[in-house]
């Protein structure tokens, strides 16, 4: 039981996965746990309309 075990909380943390041992909801309140804020994606520029020749 430890880092290599996928059924334990420590194993889930090690493998960066979730499940029964490491739920996304808070056990006490039942509310969803806030996920860490993702870095904003680079703003994509809209392509300029093509000029007709």
C-alpha cells in the first residue's frame, strides 16, 4: 500500500487521478472542491479577411 497502489489516496495523488479514494467533492459539505486555476490560453488573433484580386 503506497505510491504504486491505485486504490489508495496516496496512489491516486501519485498518478494524478481521481476516484473513490480521492473524490472531487468535499466529504464534509458535499460541495465540489475548487480546482486550481488553469493558466489562460493565449488569445488567438482572428484571421484578416482575404482580399480579392
